[in-house]
C-alpha cells in the first residue's frame, strides 16, 4: 500500500513540475529571445525524451529498480551532466521535493550549454539543427 501511495505522490510531483515548466515557458515566450529559446528548448526537450528512454533501458545510467525521483535525477544528468552536477550534484532531488528555483537554474544552464555546443558546431544560435543542415547543402 505504501508503494502505491509513493508512486501516486511521485506522479503528482512530476505533473506539478511539468505544469510549472509549461507556465515558466509561457513567460519566456514573451521575451525578446523567444525564437532562440524556442529552438534551444526544442533541442533540450528532444534530448530529454531520448534520455528518458536511455535511462529506462540502460541499467548503467541509473540503478536497477530506481524510484521515479531517482530516474528523474538520472534523466537530468543525462541531458546535461555538467549542469546537473552544478545544480543538483551535492543535493539531488528527493521524493516529494519540488524545487522550482533549482529547476529554473538547471534549465538556464542547459540552455547555455546547448547554445554553446551549437556555436562550437558552427550553427546559428536561433536555428534548429535541421536549419543548419539545410544551410550546409546550399
């Protein structure tokens, strides 16, 4: 019974984090860097989706039988190891914890890391990876 209750609590926590992320995204959409952030946010979202799958399928990324919150920590570490270490390294998220400030800090750090990686690859910062590939073929 306790496991089911914990599972419901973790699911509610993840839903709340998703809602907060959506609301924060709406505020950012009004900023001058809207297009740039949308492009980077889309890349981060795709990377996060890949990480969620990798964490579930590769036991070396997260301990077997890990809780939902442990899987969340593993997925964030997969998205950006350096940002995860900077923001959560000494104090990972725990069951039932909602830390909006650290969530925003991680998102900001990941954006910077992804933006820097795009610049190193010679891509336009406001462009998607597909845009950069089409530029190369012109």
